[in-house]
């Protein structure tokens, strides 16, 4: 019986199988591996190390474009939850979700802007078409946005050149997936309907966002400019 709510990985890995598998990948000893797990679970140093690293001066144009694409989506999500919180139409678990997830999305925006520096695109203007003023509509829209976020990050994972950027993006992807599961739970639908997560291309995601009408500037943007990080798309 443990004295905490959830068992630690060390308690679950009694025969050392997980630590042994990890050591084959990067040379961890069992003690070192468990020490790093403890830091991830209980410390702040490990958490801060997951912050999005600043792009090197020689960063590929592709990584810059991908991060600006991610930043635009995070702008959208952060603004959506801020609008919902400001409207004051939510209650119960939906209200809690909007507050917590909104804070996460705002932190994602800060991290991506810091990583991009002067290369960061500006936030576009948004029109959420009343979706943040009704709890039922808010939750359904939140589900759509969080699912899109997961598919968007997964769709670009293989194209990211920087290992550090990829690791940081993966840390955001995993949180977006948790957001999606939380919304699904509130809506009482399956949080994990399939064994494998599908991805989406940049064009597919931008077309879906354009279809919502939430970013008016996208309505007049051509597909080529929408994928280039052009100011005409992102305001």
C-alpha cells in the first residue's frame, strides 16, 4: 500500500524490466533511470527543461514555418478559451476545464513565441461566432479544436529537423491529447475511440480552421499563402 494517490514507476517496475529496456536505448543504469523519473514526477527542474528551446540562427526554414503554424493554432486555442472564460456562461467541470486548458494554451503561445523570437507571426483577429457563449456549443467546439491540435502536431512531427524542437513539440502534443480526453469525458464520449491516432497535413488543418470562420483573415487567403506563414494569413 502506497502513501500517495498513484503508485510510482519504481513501485510498478519491481523486476526492473522498464529500466533495463531504457538502458539499452541510452545507457541509463536502473538507479539513474529511476532518479530521472522521480525528477519528472516531483521536481520542477525537469519540467522547465521541457520548455521550447530558442531556434538556432541556422534553424531550417521548415522548422520556422512549422513553429509558426503551431503558434497560429495555439493563438486560436488560447483566444477561444479566454473568450469562454470572459463570457462567464460556463459552470461545473466545463468552467474548470476552460480555465485550466486556457492557461495551458496561453503558456504554449509564450513558449512558441520565445522560441521563434523575431520570426514569430502576430496573432490574427478572431470571431468565435457565439460558440463561447453557450456551454454545449463551447464543449463541442473545444473537442474539435483539441482534436485538430493533436492531429496537427502529429502531422508535422516527422518534418521537424531539430531534435530539441521535436522533443518540446512532443511535450505539447501529449498535453493537447490530454485536453481532448478531458473534453471527451465531460461530453461523455469515448476519449480513446481508436488504438492509433491519425494525423493531418498542414493544408487539411488550415482548411478546417478556415471552414470555422473563426479567423476572418483566412477567408481571403490563398492555399499557398496559408501554408507559408505569410502575415496575410496570421494577421
